[in-house]
C-alpha cells in the first residue's frame, strides 16, 4: 500500500484508486487494503460524493458468464448471488471508473 494512502479516508482512498483508471471491487480491495465487502459498502457514498462535484462513477455491470445476462441496476454495488435467467452463480466482475 502506498504510504500516502494512510492519511486518506477510506472513501477518498477508493476515489484516488479509481482516478488512476478502471478497477474491479477486487482490485480496489487489494490496493486500498480493505475487504471487498467494505469496498462495496463504501461505493454508493463515493458515487454521491462524486455527483456533488459534477463527476460520475461509471459502471460496466456484472454479467453472467453462462448466458451473458447483464445486471444494469446501480442500486447495489455488491456482486449478485446468481443469475435470474439461468441461475448460474459465476459472474463476470463489474468494472468501476470515474468520468468527468
């Protein structure tokens, strides 16, 4: 972990990682030194903070590896349990990035 990250809040740390380019929750977790569950719980707040500054958190959604179904909802940032179409539990990870 970058020593400069230690002085930042968790949410600001996530923003800084996303400013450097697109990343999955797993990537953010590894770079920020926090659990994937924590990252997914902080992402809605990061999204709101960015919107207040005129920026946007863009998401390439989770999708089913088996049938290709894409989860378009931005209400939940955590990985879905299974596909509603084919019931497969293997998902392609969502990719997050900051626009604007």
